[in-house]
């Protein structure tokens, strides 16, 4: 090779240069070039985005834990009630990512923007209906979840505000999903961190009445969270409608387009179903735990909030697989799509394996940050350690599920979740906790076992390759 030929050889940027490109906003074509670098460019902002979502949970738990066991239990029960909202938001988000990514891979950027706009319309309509129900029925819903009278009295206003403001949750999920589908994960990341910055500032001010702010207690946590998420949504909408962005929705795109909405709902049906099944199983689990008292619920809430801090970033890494699968299937490169999933899975396993070691080793020290009540601490530590034993399996389950979703095959994970969580997890949790006398620990073991089973079955189904022929 001549000297001139050497000068034309392109080399891939280094790790830190790629990280900086990812944070800045990469304009790369993810249907060509190095797959590990494509995963890195997508995963870095996606991990930071979902880390931002998990910060919401940890910040609220940190401050609310200062108010006592009843407010903390009310937060846990409200989160379980909000599972329906999260299920719909995540289900619609999966469909949005799949549609936008597929259109993007096909080179139809204008249609990608139209799909994003129609997803927003659908999300707003659903949020209004569910929000009215939550506003009117908050105390009854808490009692339905088995809340004690003091928990209902303490948490009713918190539940009303959280459910009434669910449109901010819905839009935050949906618009970020659209940006991820187009490969612009950095904007999704920035919107979450803006929302977190507002929440982080307002949470202690509104809960404890710092400075000129009123002391609202638990209600203040709900107000701060909704205002923070609302700020993130305003930023998202601005970035979506401005000219010159990677993904752009025009004013005309926001006129209802029945064919696009029908396609969106068709694809999202399986996504909503899979998360309804999964999150409804969590409602079943917390209903089993409720009989063991407020201290157990409080310990569970603390542990789950911190566990989510690790799980959501891992979901962020898994989301890279959804984008790469959708775009590469759109570009008619199914083998590249499959390789992307395996590479993402190994990265995710390494990440969550390290987190598992940290959580198992330092469980008591981490819980001590939130509470010193011995009864709550013991329950939280047990939950921490037992669930962490399955982290390596969770890593693969997440990536495989997102691969199916990115392909638009949302019904395979739905069937998987039903089998592993309703036919296995709930009965095993009841058996271990009540019949075999393991108490709350039996519930935690059921979680670890069911997610590990789901990972093994998901890998088997993925290797069959039927997802490669899904039409979106």
C-alpha cells in the first residue's frame, strides 16, 4: 500500500471521543459501520436518560422516608396504582420507537416525524381519561390496594396529584421514545436531566417548606415531581418542532391521522399487554406484602427504589438494541440487527453483574442512607440482596425483550410475561410467603426466580428468528 493510500484510511474514534459524540448528539447512520460503536453511541445517552428517571424515584424515597412509614407506604401503593399508566406509556413508547426506527431505516424521515406526532395525540387522549378517574377515586383506590386508614389519610392527596398529572409521564415517555427511534438519544437524555434538576430543587422545598415555599409534606413530593416532568416535556416539544433537528414534526403532523394511529395502536397493543401483565404482577406482589404491615412495605419501597436506580440504566442500555433492530430491519439487514442484540446483551450482563456484587455486599450501608429504623432496615436489606442474585439473568431478559419490541413483535414478550409472572411468579410468591412460612423473603425469591426463568425462555425464542419477519 502506498503512502497516499495510507492517508485515506479512516480509523474509528477512541472510546472517550465516542462518549463525547454520544453526549453531544451523534448524526451517525446506525445501519452501517462498527456495531460496538453504534451500541456505545446509543447506549451512553440512553443509560443516562433512564438513570435520570431512576433519580426521580430515589430522590422522592430519600425525602419522603423522613416523614415516616405511612407516607412511604403511601408512595409505594401509589406507584403500584400508577403501574397501569406506566404500562400504557411504555407500551405506546415501544410502538413509537419501533415505527420511528423502521421509517428512519427505510429513509422516510418525514413519516417518522408524523408517527411521533400521532403518538403524542394518542398519549394525551389516554392521559386525560385516566387522570380524571384518578382524581375522583384516589382514596378508594388506596383502600383497594389494602392500605391502612392512616396510609389513606396521609396519601390520598399525593395519589390524586400523581394520577391527575399523568400526562407529563405519558409525554415524557412517548417523545423520548420517538427521539430514540430516530437515533437522537442525547435529546431524550437532556429532557430527563432537566426534569430531574427541577424535581431535585423543588422536592425538599415543597416537602419541608424551605425558604418562601409552603410546607406541603407528602403532597409537596407529588407537586415537585409533576412540575419537574412538565419542564422536561416543554423542552422535548421545543426540540421536536424546531427546524434542523434529526427528528422533526411539523404542525400538519399533529392533525389526527387515523391510519397512522391505528398502526401505532396495533403495534402498541402487545407492548401495553406485556407491561400490564408484568406490572399487574407487581401489584399482586405488593398486595401479598401488605398483609405483613407498614414496616415491610416501607422496607420494600426503599429497596425497590434503589434497585430501580440500577435497573433503569440497564433498560437504557437495552433500548439501544431496540433502535438498532428497528433501523436495521428497515434497512433490510436482519443479520446486523441480530449481532447488535448479542453485543448489547453482553454489555448489559457485565454492567448488572457489577451492580449485583455492589448491592449484595453493601446492602445494609445503602439502606442506612434512607432509614435507621431496625424493622424497616432488615426488610429492605433482605429485599436488596435476594433480588440482586438474579441481576445477570435480568440483563439478558431486558435486552431480548427490547429486541422483540424494536422489531415490532410486541406479542411474544406479552406471552412470555404472562407465563413467567402470572403463571409462575404470583403462585410461587404466595406459596413461599404464606404456605411455606418464608414471609416477605418468599416474595423476593419469587421475583428473582421468575425473571431468571423469563431470561432463559426469551433467549430460546430469540434464537428462532421469527422476529426478523415482523411487519411494522
